[in-house]
């Protein structure tokens, strides 16, 4: 072996080693994330309990069952669904039998059904407490004139409907014509497999470049 090959070999081995370690680390992170998601799924699907007297964001995903009456007012949250298109989440006030008022995410309706009449009144709701990550610095302010919201801003919606800042997302139907959009883990990213593939692919590229350089050195020294 020519001495000019030593440095490229060292760099090639070190580079491949680091990239393989990064890919392996991402695989371990993927397994960890899958465990977290499995715990959340189990929490979401657990047996529902009565709504606690005091509610806070640490109870995110808690399954609850409540009885009450759906009010006449409702807020429309613009969303888009793959292969379906634009539509609205229907958020309405729910007055519980004990007098408390909370927000109820009833589910999805198509754009054409935005102003359609929907069943209201007495209902038993099974759902999950939720604090959605809909809002960020770029989210537009709601169009009050057309009753179009661009995210589930719980404090603002609670003020608009005179409820507690508590949101229950229905797991089952609360009326004909509304498709429930239950809480799930689909919006929680788990991209570690893609990251691992990227690192392993870079390792192959690095190995190929190292072998090509060694071949060039060898051919020039023959």
C-alpha cells in the first residue's frame, strides 16, 4: 500500500464510522419515539372518565364522558383533508348537566355544509381533552364576519362562546352529517427512519468517494 493512501483510508474509515453511528442513533430514537406514541395511543383509547373538576394541559388526551346540551352557536375552523379537500371543524358550546360550559369539537363537515342546520340539544359525548397545536405566529386572525377560524385557539374560542377554556374532541358522532375527527397521533412526527436512511446513504456516498480516491492514487503510482 502506498503511503499516500493512508490519510484517505483514515478519513474514509472515520467518516463512515461517524455516519453509521448517526444512522444507528436515529434507529434507536425511532424505537424510543414509537414507544412514546404507543403510550399516547393507549391513553387516548382508555376507558372514559367523568370530566375532572379542575382541568389543565397535563390532562391532554384524557378520555372523558359527559352529558349536556349542545348550544345553538358554533365556530367554524377551516381545515383541509387529503383526498377530500377543504371543510370545517365544528366547535360548539356544550352546557353540562352540572352547569359547566366547555368547548366541543364535533368533527368535520364539507365546505358546502358550513351553514347547514345540525342536530343540537341533549347529548352524551365520549371524547378526549385536547390542547391542539393549531396556532403559531403566522396563523391569521379569525374572520368574524364570515365565522371562519384558522386554528383552534382555545382561549379566544372560549371567550367567543362564553365557556371554560376546555376543549373536548368528540370520539363518536354527535349528530348526523358531522364526521368525528377523534384525537390521534397522526400529527406527531416520527421522522427518525428517514433520518437514519439519510445518514446510511451518506455513508455509502462517503465510502464510494473514498474508494474512488484510492483508485485514483493507485493508478497514478503504478
